[in-house]
C-alpha cells in the first residue's frame, strides 16, 4: 500500500540517527515535508539535507527547547500534522543496586518526559488546528520483564501515555499510536554488541523470524499509522519485533523448532 503525505509537515524527534533517521527518510519519500529535530544539530542538518527538509536543535526533556522547536516549526513550516517521537536513550543492564538514580532519571527524562513534552506541545497545536497524527516509538521492553529497570518502565509509560492521549484528543481529530520495536539494527544496537551487552545469536534465536528488525521496517509501520490509510486507528501499540514476543515463551519448551 502506497502512502502519500502530500506535503504535510512531519516532525521527527531523534531524527538524526537510527529509527528516527529511517522515519525521516521514509516520510520524505512518501511526500512529507520533514523536520529533523535532534540534540545532535550537525547530524540533524546532514539528514535534513538528504531529505530536503528542515533541521532543528532539540532537547526533548527541556521544556524551553520543545517550546522553541514548536515556534520554529510554526514560523517556518506551519502547523505540523505528523509527529514521530523517536528520541530516546538506552541503559546498561544493571541490577537496581548498581543502577544509579542519576542514570535512571536520565533515561526517564528523555524516553518518557521527552515524549510527553513533545506530545503535549505539538499535539495541542494539532488539536487546535483540527487534526493530526502522532506516533510514539515505544519498545517491546515496555511490554514485559527484562533487566532494564529504567528503560522498560519508561517505555511502558509511553505505551500508556499513547492510550491516554488517544482518548484525550480523538474528539479533536488527533490520532495517537505507538510502535514497539524489537531488536532493531541501529548504531545503538551495534554499540550494545560491541560492549557485550547484547549477543547477536541470542537476539536472533529469540525471534520467530530468526533475524533482527531493520530500521526502515519500523519506519514503514510508522508511516502507515501516520497516514490517512490508518484513519480509523488510534490508541494502539503495534509491535514490530520479528516475532520476538511470540517466540520468547517457547524457551521454556526447548526453543523454537527451526529444523
């Protein structure tokens, strides 16, 4: 199914790398006017140049930074009718007694507070304008247990926030959905492999499809949910995980039957 955004303004937070960059590129290919908003201003400019879009510096956890980004988008592009909240940080897989509150707060600040701030500011503008679509990048880590005592709860919060805002703004024409990636081939995942936090064989063995997810596969799901083709869909959390969620329980029975 081909989606067409027809020049609609789409803001992608964390758009300078990884899933955010893939979303920026896929949305631009589908005809959106993309705003690449990222803390890394140089990388944001490089991606924006590649998609013919606008780059903006943005610290999603800072209220003044989000307000400035909203004002800049409205002044230079008009009201955004698509928002993709992809800005996020990972964490080390530490037990609670070793996970400092400083690190916990940092993860929550970006992953949950940042998503809320951007939704609150851009979503309210969409509601005033009469419609729009928000897609939040959550995670399968927010859907179950794992050794991620800051990241998992933050992403679970994003999923619940998505449902709350979908009900809040639905009457005003704003749809809010989430995509929950599984293990996705990004620079952040590569870093996890390098530091031995993640093991490639374990990740693929625990997915029904036996492989990692590609960032563009996440982006295509995001583009669909943001498009008119998903006009009756709001408040959902769509896992895009190569079958991770359905495969993991099989470990108790000896694993998936690969032969």
